[in-house]
C-alpha cells in the first residue's frame, strides 16, 4: 500500500509496529494485510505525550490452509501442447 506521508510502518515478525513523531490529534489508522487483501481502520487519538497502543486483528480466511489464494494459470498447462499428455513417473519407464 502506497502512502503519501511519513506516517506508516511495516510490522515486525511479531506483528508489532511503531510510528514515531506523530503530532497530537485525532487520526484514522489503517492496517492492510497483503495476503488477506483487506484493510481495517480505527480512529486514534494521539495525546501530547505521543504514545498510543492499538491492536488490529485480521480474520484468517476460511476453507483453505493459507491466507494466499491459488489459481490455475490458463497460460501454462499441458493443454497448450495441443494434445493430451499423460505424465508417467520415470521409475515406471525404467522397469523392463
């Protein structure tokens, strides 16, 4: 996600982040997860001391083992050869 200001962060491996030097005020904080493809927003009031703790929780996609979605690529496949092709393990081909 591209932003046009200096107030952004990328989380660490543990999911935490820090955005330093934010002036006091009310802001809308957005969190985006690339694999889930969803943005969560939260209103944040930054006090004069400049420290606020917030938490975002993305719901894991249901029905698959990974947050990433897999799609068949129609550009690459055996059907591009113009004929049916069966794949035979080489061990079978080596037997007399």
